[in-house]
């Protein structure tokens, strides 16, 4: 196992992590920002007003994107296993 192989696996792991977390974090950030602007405009200072929409949107994102998440994770796992198998075959 070379340094290049370890760096490749690390890079692919970080890329896959960001690729999967970006929709979740983006949705949470967008909803939080919109609710924050709404609260500032209307002077409503209710704490549950930010919590409930975020949980709802994140739940919907997870429900609808779970098949895509699993597809990305399966392809990543198969790629890593194939790379590990090729390292074991080298002299």
C-alpha cells in the first residue's frame, strides 16, 4: 500500500461525504435563513418557528433522497473494495 493509494482513498472519502451532505446542509441553511428573515421582518421571536420547519424539510429531504444516498454509498463502497482487491494482487 503506497502513500498515493492512501491519499486516493482519503480524497474519495471526503468527496463522497461532501457530495452526500451538501443537499442536507444546503436545505437546512436555506430554511434557517428564510425563517430568520421572516422573523426579522415580522418581529416574531418564537424559537419553535425555526425548529419545526427545519426538521420538516430535513425529514422530507432524507425521505426523498435516501435512494440516491444509498446508490452513491454503494458505488463508493464497491470502488473502495475493488481498489483494495487490486492492492492485494500487486507483488
